[in-house]
C-alpha cells in the first residue's frame, strides 16, 4: 500500500473513531518545504499514525527495530518508517535520517525512545540531541495527549477518547547553555523535550516540569 493511501486512511479512521474529540492545533507551524526534524512525545500506539495523517506534508519516521520483525513490517515501511536500534549508535539509521533531511524531507523523531506508560514526559535519549544538532535542520515540536486511552498496549479495538495534538513553532538548538558552556548531546535532547513540555499541561510534563532541571538551557 502506498504512503498516500495509508495517510488518507489514517485521517478517515481519526474522524470515525475520535470525531469531535480530536483537537488539532498549529499545523501551519510546519514548513511547507525544505528539511525539518519533527520531535514528539510518545504516549500511545496510534501516535505515529496520527502524526503521519495530520502533518501537512509527507514525513518519514525513525521507529524501533523491533517493529520490523513481525508481520507488520510491510505496514511500517509503507508508512515511511525505517528501523533504528535503540540505545546504540545505529549508523545505518543515522545515515538514512541525515540523507532524508539533506534531500529536503521531513523526519519524525521520538526523543524519549519509547512510549511513556504514565503519559508523562520521560528523559530524552542523548541520540536525539545528536541527530538534531548534526542535521542543523529546523525543529518543530509536537505535543500529544490522550492517545494512551485510544489503543492500550494489549487492546485490538480502538476506543473514542479526548485526544489533542499541538504543533509548536519552529526553533533551532542554541550553541550553548545559559552558563556559557557548550551543549552536549544530552543537554541538546533535553532542550528538545523542554520545547515539547511547553505545549503540554503541567501534569504531563514529567521530567521536564518547571522548574527546569539544572544545566538545562533556557527554553
């Protein structure tokens, strides 16, 4: 199945399953062309489907390699996903991401590395900071709430729930922290998450709730 068909299907299913309970904001913040790295929190299994459906341009996903070992691998690839080995410097995945961005594509990255079981932000993986810094692409944050109630970890049939997806304004990583020191990969990843946290209710900000962690750059 083509990416275009799958994203149109995802939009249709969003309208059928969620209806008026789905609130979408800020899609105009996504640049219409050129490279962009979209960074999002991750609380539900349907997050990638929603992002692909409602970003107003084609996107590519960095997805955990485990998802490509089962019978759904064809669907992952059809939805523009490519595998990445978590908690390791996966050079193949990194090359793919940088190539796509160099070609002017939009790439989606979940800095936390996996879903949050509590719907609160987890500490970001330092690799996310490396990708963001190395690519030099504009960054767009997405904040998602409520999708953990749509499709639970062991559920098969989606349920109607209040879901919000908000796109923040594009930003760039600063070169240095507030104290003048150079940002390392973890601090860069924390900066990404701080931008996402600004779009979330306080109860969902988790590790990035105010006041910010020490050494984090001003968001």
